[in-house]
């Protein structure tokens, strides 16, 4: 098996190198009019703004997947987790109400207000302080850009893994138009969306769009449902040829039960009462952590918990508001861009990720809130000789962070904290043409960031940590640190990130590029008696090629990459020095992720398109060890090496757990997608599109705890759609089926703290099918 895998890797590396050599050879052989009269309905030019200027995706010297509006519609993308089906190397799941995004090994497992995603998510050019901010934005979109690798120069902090840019359709001046769409699916699913574009005079326009979704849960306890509605309003005006101003308002409400977990414990030796670890039961719904979990809590706590845990209580009630403005002013030598924005996220939810976790103040019922303000100002210009951008960025987020973790009598803890983050940055990047076919790129970004934490922890009255009335709210007992204080402090960091690269045009439609880039992810302090976590840093080396051959009937892109992590941040639930069950953020010393990707698209005829995209990632922790503060031997809770700490105490830890050599979590060695579309042209000008596709990934760890049941099997998902498009595309009807084989694909996990190898797993949707109708006007 190892020899076969090595052979495949060598073949893939050879394909990448061939992609870099072929352009010059083919360019020498092709005549200028070789393909005259051939199929020219192949690759349409996709324009992106990933580097803060409009340019072809094929002329952008970065690794980027562009999901156009047609592709999003065809694939039925309605939420961020759907992107993983379309972009190799990307793993996305819901961790409670928060998104957990991983690209090429970089990601974040935490779901609390202390966390920062390693993959920056931006809606309409505005960085999302909380991942919930982008949850309900997948409608009326121009495109989605998935950037892979650190984006520290232009996107700054918290982009060590890359960035996801969600770009809505802008108001169109002078056009009265719009669309309405409605869809149905199994699990009593219904969704509707639409947009209307209204011209206002000769130089302004208003665009309003909406989306509403109602679907029952995929999991048998009713969780993993989708009940949300969103609204977007934009105004755009061009008072002169040189000035464009756009104002935007967006609102989202996420309701229903919210994300859920399924039982997964086939190797749990001490989990009594569990007899069916299978993910599917006869009624075609996923089996959930419901009565089995509730019963287990009573058996492993002594005496039985006085705060019953019941999965029927799971819910989410999340309200999101956003305001932003975009000013583009052509000053002649440069264009001035100003983007002020405000966003507010109110999170009121209860999830049971193998434990009880809510996001409200246990004593007042107030929801957790995040208020963030950003301002970006930049100047830029682009011509054949020089492309450049310089700018400044300001970010401020204030949070009222509330969480409760309940484990029956054993540990019931409320967390209350005020959190603030303030960051300033100055950046610049330029690309200069040394010759007609040769360009070099250089960029710098300086960031000054400060975080403050003022956190309190309370053992709830009646639990093991507070058996007699305490002095805290509602007779709770405050849990102090080993220093005798609450969790508090200020943490600051200054970072200078850089990018250096070169591009070479090997032919009219072929480009070779190489770059080295750095990025960092914010550090800070969890609301726990553990050491602060350091910023995560990464240096990435990239060598790639983007090509179109034979009059653009073939598009072949390939890339080699090497990502070197330092102080990589990890997260999972554990005991701190004071014995509290906490969400721990800490650092792994060193890690690497290296590999290759190929993306081949063929247009054999005007009516056919075939794509195969594959990514190989070889990832490994070079240094990863941490201390465990639980006196009991943790060997049964991890596959890593466990050694006792000489003279161990609650202050220095009792055990050292060494996970050096393990694969990075949620980083499959192989992942990819294969798709095909055939268009049947009808006599009346209408068309029928048949589009089967599949996505796959090899086995992977789901969490850095590396427990036996956190290893997910390989999968292959098959989907298909059949779409009728009326003449002039006035309306369309689509029939679809996804996950045809009804595969159980696990995307995340949470180990129950007191039951070894008993895991609650996040699971991708089961087989779904339905129809969608869309009308344009």
C-alpha cells in the first residue's frame, strides 16, 4: 500500500512539473490560427478581486478556487459547509453555532468567543469577527473566492490558512431586473429567495434580496435542521465618472434546533448502555446523541446529576446585523477605496457536543454579543508596468462572552467575561514588470494588536464544586486561579508579515509563479487557569502554473506547496489547574503540511465540460506536547504517548502527552472533486443540463486529542442534477439528488469528558433530493 501511495505521489508531482514545462513547448508548436473555427465556448474569463484589483483568475499568481454564481446554483450551495464539496483541501463543519474551517492543515476547532479562525471569512469585503456573521449570506451572490495558503500581506491577522470571500451581486445602475427562486426537498425542506434591482435616476440603483429556509433536522432528535431568514439591502450611486459609493445593510436570523451530534463509540470500552454505534437507522435518519447520552450522564456521575441533561432542549436563536459602505474614488494616479463597517452578532444557543454548552449568561439569561467595527483605507493603481496597493486597517471588537458547561453533578461551570480586541495595520504590495513576460511581487504588512480579558468562572450551586451556598450570583462559587484572582490580563503583539514572488508568462495563456509568504493568527488567554496561547505563525512556499491550451479547450493548473507552522494553535476540552472543565487553547511547537494540487478542466465539445481537481497533503506535527492536569492516567483518552511528570501537581501537571508525528487534524492526505456537465440544446432555444459530480477525501483525524474514535474513514459522495433552462434563460427548473449512496461522512467530533472514547460526531447531510424553480425578470 505504501509503495502504491508513493507511486501515486510521484505521478502527481510529475504532473505538476509537466504543467510547468508544457506551456513553452506547446507555445512553440501552436500556430496563431490553429484553433480558428474550433470550439470557442470553453473557459469564460472569471474576474476576481482577491488582490484588491480586478483581474482574471488565471492571471492571479495565488492558489484560488472561484465558485461562480452558476456553479453555486448548480451545486445547491446554501451554506458555508457546502463549499467543502467543491474545493479540494477544504474541510468545513459546524462547531455548535460557529464555523470550523480548515485549509491545508490550518484551521480552528474552538467555538467560543476566545477563538479566531485561521481562515479569514469576509462578506462584501468586510472581515467577519465571528464566523456566524457569514452563515446566512449564501444567496444573490456574484461569486465566492477560496484563497489557499497564508494571506498575511493583504488580509492580515487570522488568515494563516487562507481566506473565503463572499461577494454579493451589486446594484446595477440603469437596470430593472431580478429573480425569484423556490425549492423543495425531503425532510420537509422549503426555501425561497429572490432579488429586485431598481434604478433610481440615471446614476443610482437599489437592490434588495432575501432568503428564507425551513427544513427539519437530519438527525433523529430534530437537530441539524435549517431555519433561517436573511435580508440584504444595497444602494449604489455614481455621482460622477470617477466616484462610486455603495451602502449595504444585511440582517440574518438563525433559528430552529441548530447543529447536532451523532453517537459514535464503537471502541468505547466503558460506555455502558450503548449497543448500536451505527450512524444510520431504518427510517433513513441519522442516529443522535439523545436518550443514550442522557442515561449515560446519570450512570457516570455520583450522585446522579441534579441538573438533568436533555437533548430535546437544544436550540439556537442568533441575530446578526451588518452595515458597510464602499467608496471608490479615481484620483487619477490612484484610486482611493474606503470601507467602514459595523457588525453585531447576538448568540443565544444550547448545543450538546457530547456535553452541555450554552452561550447565555447563566444568571441573567443575556445572550453572548459581539460588536465589531472595522475601517479599511487603501490607494491602488494597476497598469502594464506596475500594480500596487497601500493602505491601513483598523479593527475593534468588544464581546460579552457567556458560556455554561454542564456535566451533571460532576462539573457545572458558568463562564462570564468581557473581551476586547483592538488592532491596527499598515500594508502595501506591488507587482513590477521587469520584462514583458516577467514580473516580481513584494509585500509587507505591520500589525499592532492588543487583547484584554476580564473573565470569571463559577461552579453552580449544587454541583460537586459548590455543595454549599457560595458568594457568587445565585449562590454559585467563584473559581479563582492558582494566583487567587479571576482570569484577567492584557496581551499585545506586533507582527511584520511579508510576501515575495515572481511570475513568468510562458505563453499567451500560460503563467508560472513562485512565492514565499507569511501569516499569523492571534494569541490570547482562554477563560481558564492555563498559560496564555501564543500567536500561530506560518511560512508558505509555493510553486505553480496556470495554463490554457488548444484555444482554451483545456485548462490545467497545478501547484506545489510547503507550509511551515510555528506555535500552531490547538483546542479541546480539558481540566485546567483549578480542576475546571474548560475549552483549552494552547500551542503545538512545530508542524508542516506539504503537497501538490492539480486542477484539470476539459471542453471536448461546445456542450461538454469535465473537471477533475485533486489535492495531496502530507502533514505532520514536528513538535507537539502538552501537560495534562488530571490525576488519573489519560492513556485511554488519547493515542499519543503519555508519560508521568516527576513530582506532578495541579500546578505543573501530572502527565505529558506527546503527539509528535501525528497527522494534522481535518487534513486528509487525498481530497478532490470530479464533475461533468453535458448540455442538450433543444430546437426552441432551450437547453437541458445533466451534471453528475463526486467529491472524496481519505481518512483523517477530526480532533487533536487523537482518540481512537476521532479517526474518520475515507468517503466518496456522489451527486447529480438535471436542469431545464428556458429560451433566453427566462426561467429554469432543477431536479437534484445529493449523497446518492447515503454515506455517513463525519466532519467533526467532541469526546465526552468522563467516558473514554465516547464521541459525539458532526455528520454531513444524508441522501437529499428535491427540485428548485427559478424565474428571472
